[in-house]
């Protein structure tokens, strides 16, 4: 059985590694997205999902064992995550074959925002016994 302390350490490391993966992938020159016709670009869902997962890992790192995640106490941290999402999209201006797209940045922010609103509910409903 994992102690709360060990769980927090594990998810801190996973969160940091996931952020490194995000920066690494967004730094790949001329990365193409499969052209699947869904009525919108697939990469919006990819951006949303990648940042949703980042927020999930961070929730599991920062929340207590009852699934409480105090938004006020973590507000600076959440603002830093938003700045990370903006910086991630902005730095692509200098990567060959990549561009800045405000729609991608909005998808990043939506992934973070919806995760921090939705994941605590799911955690409390399905993970706490």
C-alpha cells in the first residue's frame, strides 16, 4: 500500500516527466498531425488531452488522500501551469516547420481548466472508498 507521501513523490516525478515530454514533443520540427476529418482539427483534441493528463497528474500529486485540492492554496501553481501552456505554444514560433496557434493555446488551457474542475469529482466518486 502506498503511503500518501510516496504517492505524492511518485506523481510529482510523473508530472515533471510529463511536462518534459510536452516540451520535447512540441520542439520536434515539422511534426505533422494525422489528417482525420472530424469537422475540426485533430490536434485541438490532442492539445486538450495532453494538458488534461498533465492536470490529472498534478491533481494526484497535490491533492490529499480524500481528494481535496484547494484551488486558493494552489492558485499560484495553477497560474504557473497556464504560463507553461502559453510558453509551450509560443516557443514553437522558433521551431522550424512549427507555428504559434492561439487555438492550440486555448485547447491547452481548456484541458487544464476542465481537468481541475472534473478530476476531483471523479476521484472522490470512484477512487475513495
